[in-house]
C-alpha cells in the first residue's frame, strides 16, 4: 500500500488502520487530548497516577473531556490507569 505522508495524520490513520498508543501522567493529560484531536483514528492511552488524588483527577478528565470528545467524533478510545497507591 502506498501512503502519501503529506495527507495529514488523520488521513494516514484511516488509510492504514493504525491505532495511536501513548502513555501520559496528570501533567501531560492535555497533551493526550491534543493527540486525539490531531490523530482522528483509534486512540489508546495509559495514564500513570502517583496517588489517589491524581487517579481521581484523571478519571474525571477522561469521563468529562476525553471520552465525550472521542465519542462525538466516532473515534475509538481505550484508556487504562496505572497507579501505585
């Protein structure tokens, strides 16, 4: 398959059936939203929480911001949270 790289990442994701996977922590949670915005295809993110407070903040971020955004776009989203608390 020939993929034109200048088509943009959203076109590339749908043309190649690729899922963007990344890791983030609370301080980079907004970056994960920006990635979802610019990717457009399936998106998987694993967050690391250092304590219960961070875990709850990340849960709220996903429930109130990231998941609704991806759902409105019809974008597949998989989220996991890893914590040591």
